[in-house]
C-alpha cells in the first residue's frame, strides 16, 4: 500500500491490555488490527481510496480493492463492517441509497430505503384526539420500517467482483472477536444505555454493567451469528428463516407490526439517478424517494446566475444568497416530495430553470426572507446516518449513504439476532404540518401508506468535470444532508477548495421551517452579527453533517478527506 501523503494522524485507539491474540481481519496487503487502529483524516492515494465514519471499515474497504475487488466490493464490505463497528448508524436493520458511476459511464442508483410495514396506516402515530405521539415513531418497535440494507448489498453484488462470503468475513470476525471502541463510541453507548434497556426485550451487547470507556472491547456474538446466516444463505439468511423469525418474535414481544411476509416481500429498487449541470460540471445525484438530489439541484440552480465565487467564501453576501435558496428548496420539499411509486413527484418542474428563477424573484439582498411569505411553489410537488465515498483503480465511483435514522435507531435490538432496528417511520409525515425529529414538516406526498418508502434527505452524489470522474461526496445529518452536500459542492466549484477544506469549513443550514439559520459553533461571528442585523434568527449547534469526499486531481491522484466532526477516517493505496 503506497500512501503518498498522510498529513494528519488525528488519533490512535489502542487496547494494550487485551490478552487475546490479534485476529487478522483481512489478509492481503495489510492486516487490520481491531485492537489498535489510527484515524487518518486526509491523504492522497494513487489508485484507490475510501472515506467513511470508522477507520476499521475504511481499512477493510481499501483491503478488498487491493485483493482484486472494485468499489462495489468495497462498499459491501464497508457497510457490513460499519454495521459492527459503528452501531449508531452503520446497520443491517436500516436502509440506504447507493449511487455509482462505472468506469464505462453507466450510472446505477440502488434504493434500499426501508418501507412501511403492511399493517402501517396513515394515522398510526396519532392518539384518539388526533395528537401526534412522537415517541412511537421515534423509539421502540413501532418506529421501524422494513429493513432494506441486506437487500441493497445483494443488489450491489451484481456489480462486484469478489464472492460475498469474502466480503462479509471481516464483519463476522469483528462481531465475534470484538474490536476496541473509541471515546466517542463509549459516550454514545453510555448515553443510549437506558433506551436500549427500555426498548429492547432481551439483553443486548450494547449494555454493559458498568459504563463503557475508550479502549473497551465490544463483542457482538448474536450479530456474528446473524451475519453468518447471511453468509451461508444470502439475502434469505436475513429476510427468511431464523433471522426473520427473530425479528418477528421481537415485534410480537414489543407490539411492533413487521411480519414475516413484510420481510419476505421486501426488494431493493433500481432508480435512475438525477442529473444536472452546475457551472460546467455535471452533477449526478439521487432521485426520490430521496429529497436530496432535487434539493441540491434546486439550490445550486437558484444561485448559479449569481457570481458566488466573487462574493467570497462565507461573506455575508454569499451566505445570505445560499440561505435564501435553502429556504425556498425546503419549502418545496415539505409540499411536493415523497415516494415516487405512491406520489407523483414533479421532479422536472421542481428543477426547471424558469421555475427556479421565479422562486428567487422575491429574493432581496440585505434583508431576511420570511418563511411565512415564502411558501412551496405552485405546481400543477441525532441525526445519525453515515456515508461512504469510494473511488477504485478502474475509475468506478461509488457513493453510499445508509442509516438507522436517529443515533442507534429505534433503540430496539432484535433479541437473539443482535442488531438495532431503524426508527425510520419518523421520516414520514405522521400528520400534515407536524414536525418530525429534524423539525421537518410534510403533507400528503409523504403520508404513511403500507409498502411506501418514507422521504429521505440522504443524497449520495458524484461530480464529473469534462465528463470525467471528479468528486465523490455525501454525508449524514438528517435534513442538513442536502445543505451540507450543497455547501461542499459550492466550496469546491465556486471557492476552489480542496476536499478537506470543502467538508471541514463551518456550515450553516436553513430548512424553511423553523424559520431560523442554524450555524456551527466555529461559524464567523461577524457574519453572524450582520445576518442578525438583516433580520435572521440564528441558532448555534455543535455539528452539521459528517461529510466524506474524494476529489480526483489533474494528475489522477485521489485527494481523500474524512470529516473532522467524528472518528471518520480515510484509507487507500
Ligand atoms: N433518516 C434520515 C434520512 O433519510 O433523511
């Protein structure tokens, strides 16, 4: 493995007291040591590169490509590894989107978003007075949609080169023999302890008698057994047989509604990616049931006629313009977006240049807009998720965002199967106008129906320059996902930033409702004051997104960056 530059070694997790022999997680090129690993925040690689939320998963992805696999192989092995080492969002009990461009130019969109169970109904989270019972859509058994991740991995396997048995083995080893957890993971597990106990009907590996601390080893035997069933039986090892039985028994113990038929009938779907141009670059992104592709197309097209680059990075002028584009796009999200198999999402109109110019016609520089006067356009439509960016030797680009929704999902761990179920039902509009956990509102387009996929903000994205691979990017962050990706793209294209700066500079977010701008703590204080003077309400928050980006340099090197906001780490060769 030849790393050209490693600029920053951010942290090292070690377990020096562990008496077990160090298991070899992957063989070729480099042994990945689950008891001693480093976080690498940025590097340039000559051939293949990955970036994701955990260094062990990144190393496993790179090793799979080194062993002869491609970016699709890496994405499968990394999602399975993250399901073990990053239980807050890595998963087999959730769902996601994979977007890829093969080296021959073929585009692939795989939708493995969770679906509403057959017994779900429009008002299932309302009490008899019509009030929203938020706890039910956000925690416990009723909060889960039918998981899609395993179906998504097998749909991806069509494009991969290595046998599935090999791709899943590192995850099995990590679950069975354990790995050392970081301080951040220990804090996450400790703060979720009471919820795991409350919402799981059987003891779980995530709950420890005493508090977790950095350096402890997390062993997940039940999860290892589930992964072995998938290794042996394929997707049926999850959607049928023992695992399906364990899921349904868990549902029955906790008043959930997912049935054996729901699991058996679940399929991943191929979706045509959404494509548009921005300042001479070709952007490829995810179509509904993601709202994200439409949102970034709308926001970028709304600002394209303004010379944003000349305004300067995060000057009050560029930030205000970008906020007002965000406000207008998110108003459309609330009204017009949902699962296209159930609701006619007017994608073409929403990203039409004339429509978008009209949306910006009331934009007033130096004065805050208002979400009371800006409504959706009239058309005759803990934020834990996680992202993987991959670029292989052949030039295949893969961008995957997958999720349990909130951190550690519903907090229901399937008894005997060892994995956490999602709380994705909260991404539906449980009642028109009622905010979900991200404060997002929605209506008919995103109402609950059996089999329907809840609207997502996840937006794995690719950028081509001169029709050649240029950037692979994406992020977690609930409704802040599209604004994070939008700002990363503007940082690269308008402000000529490298991948590291593009994802790590402070961010801001406006989502129409609530009518306020959220900014990260390190956002420029003067710009904040000037925006307040214009009439913007500003609130501060700790972090917006955890973005992973790979940018291809003119010399072909893969400039690879992992977000500073977590244990995110890059790998490659
Ligand atoms: N659950 C986060 C999203 O899909 O937007």
